[in-house]
C-alpha cells in the first residue's frame, strides 16, 4: 500500500469529514460537511456521500484504492453495522459498511472512531515510538483504544477498550448516556464539566469570570467556557477543573494497573485543552495505582487533533495487512 491513496471518512454526531491520506499518514486534501442525525437513515448517509463526493470531485484524476470509515459505537464489526449509537440516532442497526462499499465499488473497512484515532497516533503520531499505546480522546464523550505493536486490540467480538464506560462511582447520581452510573465519561467528558460548573455556579457567588464568558447566562456555559475561565484564574472554574483532574486520575491509575502501557496519548478537544493539568494528573494517578513505577509512563498530547478521525480511518488500510483483517475477522 506504500504508494496508494486511501479515503478516510470520519463520521461524528455533528459533522462528516473525509480526506485523501497517503502512506505516511499525511492528509492531501479534505472536506467537511454537517451531519444530520435527527432525520432519516437516508438523510444521514447522504451527508456521508456529500463529504466523500466533495473529495472525489476535487481530485478527479486521483485513484482511490480503498475507503476507511470511523464511526461512534457501538458497532458490529463482523457485519459492518452501526448498532444503537447515542451520537447517531438516525442509524439504529444500520448497515453502514455495505452502503458505502456498494455506492462506490471500492473496498471499505469500518471501525470505532477511538480505535481508528488511536491507531493513527500509534503509527505516525505521539505514540509512534512505543510498542504499547493507550489512547484516550476526551470531548463530548470519552473514547479509548489499546494498540499493541501497532495493532488494535479488539477483544473477542471487536468491542474491547470501551474505557469511557468504566465506572468509578457505582453509587453516584450521575448516569452516563450508556445507562450505567458513575462512568468516567459521565463525570469527566465535556458535558459533565459544563453541568458541574453550572450546578456550582447556582450555589456560589464565585465564578463571575466564567459567567461573563458565557454572556451572563449560566445555561450557556460549556466545557470550553470552563477551561477559558480556569486559565484566567476564575476560582469556581479552578474548583471544577481540579475535581475533573482528580476523577480522571482515579480512573487512569486503575487503567495503568490493568494495562501498564508504555505511553498514554490524550486527544480530543477537552484533552488538548487540559494538557496543562497532565503533570498533576500523572502525580495523582500514581496515588491510585499500586504500580510503583506508574509515574514513569508519559502522558502526551495527541498529534492529529481534529484530523485524527480522517487519518485513523485511512490507517485501517495503511498498516500491516494482518491488522486490517483483524476487525473483519473478530
């Protein structure tokens, strides 16, 4: 595959991004279109076609050798089906892989978006110099991937590494979108940070800076608002971010005890915003790990950022054949 071009397609709850990627993990061109998740299944797949067609139309002389697609889970990788993804309500039990392959007549592979992004980081990104990579993306949700010797670990059926749904507070009042209580996603992801800030603001006279950034309306506070206020020294935002770091550290310490990866790569919009907390998180995670050498495991920022899905989708083909075959054979 050294000289071939792969079309990577990254499907999210708000957008579809597509791009041509070469064997070095470089995006040659890309297009982004809004994703319609509130309409019919056809409305949703038409958005995917629009993104793909935009790339094809912009490069009519370039031959596309394969298509890689990443999507929020849960997925049935054996059948190439989006099951009942909270982020894609338009596609219950939707045969996404077959739809794309039939439309273009090009070999296509589908994987979980976190797996794809983690693979990209392990092949060409922040984890490229390590044999075992634990990838975490923190945004609207929390996704994780385990990559060993540049191969994604899928588990028995392809559903391994759903680390965002590990519970750290089983008696907690916070219920995750997956239905479980106390998932790290329901405590640390973007919406959870915003909700905790809004709740604290209602009971405190602090947080004036945070409120000002939200235009004086607490309901408009987002995770981005909290991070900006924290960076500016707002005391309530600092309290929220300290709690976020502590909960993340509890989860990370347990994850280290389970996997002991050589590196932990953190991506996603929230992940990039909190990189200033990495040293604190690393020291706190050591408290929650029985591994006396856990603090030696580096926490690093992902390389690809918003482009991780495109490059990761292409990586499903631009790696060793055995790796690409794993998802279709689990």
